[in-house]
C-alpha cells in the first residue's frame, strides 16, 4: 500500500513545463521587466501607485498566484505533525535571524569595504552595503513553498516554517537591519 502511495505522490510531483524550465522563465521575466521599464518608464509609477494600506496589489496578486496551486495540495495533517516537532522550526529561525543577517553583513563589509573599495565611491558602496544587508536579513517566504514542493520536501513543515518566518519578519525586520548597519567599521560615511 505504501509503495502505491509513493508512486502516486511521485506522479503528482512530476515537473510540468513551468517547473522544468523555471530558470528560463525567470530569465525571460527579468528581460520582459527590463524591456517594459525601458520602453514604458512610467509603468513603475503606475504599478507603485496600485497599493492599499501600503501593500502593493500587483505583488500581492503575483504572490497569491505563485503559492495558491501549492497550498491547495498540502496535507494539513502534516502541519499538525510539524507543529509538534519544533527542532526544524528552531533551526530555521536560528539560520534566518542569527546566522544569515551577520553573514550578509560580513559579505557587505568584505565586498563593499575591501574588494571594491577602490572601484566604488564611499556613498555608492554605502548604498550597496545597506541593500545587501536589507536583502540578507529578509527571510524567503513564498518561494520556499515552491522550492520545497519541487524538491519533494515535507510541505507541512514548510508551511509552518514559512508562516513563522513571516510572522517573525513583522517583528524583527526593522531592528535587525538597523543593528547590522550600525556595526562599527562597516560605515563608509566621512571617508574621503
């Protein structure tokens, strides 16, 4: 019986054309975005104005379209089991909120303060460093569901970890980048 279930699950998780060529679609979408920005520069203003309570409607719609097909396939009994096994959840929280922010702050210092120091002006280096830290502090949320599904991961655990990361981001996203940006020796202000 278990073997039959595994074969059925494997058939369900076969990669379709969208999943199989995901890298190609990403490159094409990046190209389309660059093209739209080049030929219709006002589109960013129009899309930026489509907000409700500071939430971008186009981004919300795209995120929903990305995660909805996966969410409807999750066996919610796995979610209950995931809540009862906290070790993977704790590992994710430690990786996302302890290891990753400081690793990205280190890389920001290394590349913007050492490797490209003579190439970039201090103001540009400071901007890139801040961007790297902001990007490094933000844990992935919606794409994790897609990656876990494609890898055949435990979707119950993935859903619980994604939800906890999303909630923790509401509380931790402002203080952690501020803390990382304030590290002594990482600021380029005042340098010639």
